[in-house]
C-alpha cells in the first residue's frame, strides 16, 4: 500500500470516528399516548378531553365537539405532546 493511500485511509477512519451518528429519534409521545382512549367518530368530546387518533398521536379537544376528526377539524383539536 502506498503512503498516499495509507494516509487517505487513515484520515477517512479518523474522520468517520468523529462524525456524529444519526439515528432516527424514538417518538417521544408514543409511550405516553398509549394510555389515552382511542378517538371515536360520533362520540361527544368536551374541551380538555385527550384522545389517541388512528395515526398514533394524541390530540386534545380545544372545544366541545361531536367526534370531529382531529386531523381535519383543527379548530376543535390540537396535537397534544
């Protein structure tokens, strides 16, 4: 192995060792969200009620509503973290 190639390989290994490892973050709300009841269309929700929607995320009712979809009726629902 030539000196130049050896230096390039060594430099690459050193730089690779100092580069941050990028891993996908675990969903923080997933564990906490599991304790909320599943959202149901047509069920009355009062302001302050928290539900788990079909996308796995939690939503809090900002206003009372007759079970409007949290991802469509955003005036009634707010994502909850």
